[in-house]
C-alpha cells in the first residue's frame, strides 16, 4: 500500500493500514510535514511508533521539486505483521519518479490524500499510467469533479484491461474527509439527531436512546454517566454488544438502529434554499401584524356598511368601503347618518394604511436587494447551533445541519472563506470576527444557543472558544474538533470532569475519515462511520461470496459480538434473522475497525 499526503490524514491512514490491517505501507510526505508525532493505532503500535518517531536520515537535497529522498526501510517484526517492511519517502512533489520509487508499479493500492484537489488528480493520472491494475483512492472536496475523475480513471483501467494490462482489482474511489466526518459532527451537536448511512437503495438510521433494547438492534452501549470512556472495562463504550450484554445494561444509554428504509425518502430539505426568498421573509413580524390589523379594519368597515345599509349586497358594501379608503370622490351627501360616519372612518383608515403600504414596499425591495448578502443573527434567536469555522469541514457540517432544519449561526474570521457562499445561499446568519476576541460569541447569541460546534483548523482556537462559551453557559453542549488524539483525550476528560452535567465531545476528522479511506484501499465499500464517544463504528457493503464467516449462515448466526453485525441485504428493507446468506448476496454490515479487517 502506498499513501501520499501532506497532513494528518496521511499519517492516520498509514497507521490504520499498518496497525489494524497489517499491511505493508510506503508513506510519501513532504520533507517538512513530519515534525509532530503521527497517530498510531492497533497491533503495530510499537513498531509503527518506532517507524514514525525516528528521524529521517536521508538529507533533503536541493535538486528541485522533482527530487525524492528515501529513508532507509525499517524492518518491523512482531505484532502479527510477520516482519513486513515499511518505509517513509520524502518528496517535494509527487512526480512520476517519486511514484516509481515508492513502488506504485508493484503496489496493490495507492491513496492520494493531499489537501489540494489538483495535486491528487495529477498524481492519479500519472499512477494510472504507471500501473493500470492499481486500486486508486483519491481525496477530493469537489464532488462533481470527483465523479468525472472516477469515471475517467476507471475507463482508462478498462481500456488497459482490454489490452491485457489491467486487472479485475483496478478501481477508482473518490472520497472526501469532509463528507465522511460532517454527519457525525452534526449528529453529535444535536441530541436525538438521526445518524444516517445511505447505500444503494437503502437508508439506515441510527439514533442515541436513553436506554438499550429499543429499536431494531443495539449498535453500541455508551459509557455510564460520569464514567471515563477511556477507563476500560465496564466504563468504556461497547460496540456491537450481544443480547446478554444489552439485557444487563438496562437503563444505560445506547445507539440503536432505528429504521431500515428505502433511500427514496431522504431527508427533508431546508427551507429557503432557492434564489428567491420565501414570502414570510420579505416582511418583518411587526409589519405583518400591521398589515393584518389594517385588513381586519377594512373587513369590519365593510360588514358595518352592509348592516347599516338595508338591501345592499355584501360585495357592493366591500366595494364602497374600498372607494372610501382610497378617497375616490363620491361623498355620501344625503345618505343615512351611518353611511356618512362609515365614509369618514374609511377615509381615516385609508390615511393610516398608506404609510403601512409604503413600508411594505420599501421593506420588500430591501429584502430583495440584500438577498445575496449575509444575514445577521435576528433578535430573539435561541435554541440554535453556533458553528465556528466555514472551511471544508465547516461547510459540509453547515449543509448537513440545514438539511436537518436546525437553526445555525456561523462565526468566521476570514471574509474569503470557502463556506460563505453556502451560508449566503442557505440564508444562514454569519458573524465576522475572531472567536478569541471578546464580544464575538455574544454576537452569535451564545447565551441562548443550544450547542457550540468548533471546527476551525486550529486546535487552540477551538479549545479557547469552548472554554469561553462554558464560562458563559456552563450547561452548554459543546463539540470541538481536535487533531492530536492525546490532546483530545486530555481535553475531553478535563471538560467532562469540570462540567459533569453538560455534554462534551471531541472529534478528530482524520479519526473519522481514515477507516473509510483504508476500507476503500482494501476493496471494501465503506458507506459511513458513526462516532461512539472516542471510538468509531463503520458501515460497509460486503459480498458474501468468499467469506466463510457469512456464507451459508443465517443473519442471526453471522453476528459476532464486538466485531460485526449484518444489518440488511443490499436493496431489501426487510431482512429476516433466519435468512440464510448465499454467495450471491451482498450485505450491509456494521463493524468495528478490527472486525472489518477480520472479514478480509
């Protein structure tokens, strides 16, 4: 396996492949991207730590962007890896020479996870030419471009296969770490929000419940209140428990599978997503009440005229009232006294109606004029989510929250941020300013907010914002994005101990996204991931053929507690527990990272 990248996702992915799946990995990184200790997981913790913590002995040359420098291969034994070699390759750019040096021509899979889409596309085109049989996994933020690139590279592999060069394993998978992590971040910020995983023809909904045993099945048991989820034993969350564990955990919060339905339903779209604002947003509440009062006066005058004038039709009475309102010259000389009084009252109401109509016109014009501008938080706003940061992750989280019809106020310091166009299109209020400065969070109505979601790219900024928000609202629900796992664990424990009655969650985007990228490199279709406190539960599509743990077994017997559970047959919403899995079936499973590795 070859992994090329320039940020934490590359290190996390390499550690995932080595530690969980026991694969031989070559990591290609820029020379200055390995100053921090990368994350290490799984069986090869000691071996991978030795690999990633060592100083690269090869000198960095000055021969230009195309020069590559290879660290000596490190022999890694023990931990179930069987002495597989691993190495780190340093290069300023991923050129053809660098890919050849990394062994792409002999590799089974290549992951390109640079933060820049263009760099990944250029390297993918080069790699496909070097090895048509290669399984490619690309990290692209642009969804539409990713679809086209995936089709192009698959077509190139198919043509090479027709010439006898390609193979059946050649495939291209385009993923986005933002798309993978955003649903989990959004669901964590809002209590009771469904965690949705979608596959071809199926929509799986999981939700957090106060007690286990409800729903179709229990996917995870959460830590008891006040317990440290990193403490081990009964204190840590339990993924994919069996029926005995669920019965013994009565009253313990759990994540349960709530529904398996057709994917046609989908989530309800957020209102006001078109270019024309809704009618209710054209006028303020005060102006709408004024218009309603004026309309009621007109109706009352018309009814009174119909009552005091015998033999008049109700429509003609309404017509006469409008004539009087608009001061059309028809004085009621010689008419009954009641008619004359009503004419005077109608003229008075008409005078009062003119400024209301003028205000309505001016307000509507102002609304259309500022429809493309960013909104400010309205007065009286409460129960909303304050979202810090509108970068790649923040933009996807914002879209997800609005799909769930959750009110959001964004805070951003960069006037050129990527997500401002999305916020403008969705008509979401935005506060400009540095969240570390006093008064910025107050402008976002943090004192009346339901939750704070800090997803900026700076760990210290996220932490400072959360600490300040907690000083304003000790019971505020907070979710913060932190890169370093050790730091995230320490922050999580401290905040949970300091504020035991408030929900605190720390999430790492690379921690949520890496399993999907690793599964794609191994030919697994990872559909999504759910964060269960500090652990991750994966959803994947698996062909039953070639898996003795599944083939010939019933859905009930194929369940292995703590590893995997068959949730549904792909394309079917009703899967009976006694259904016997055949080699032609394709199933959707919930699995731990270790369980998905064992299914290989």
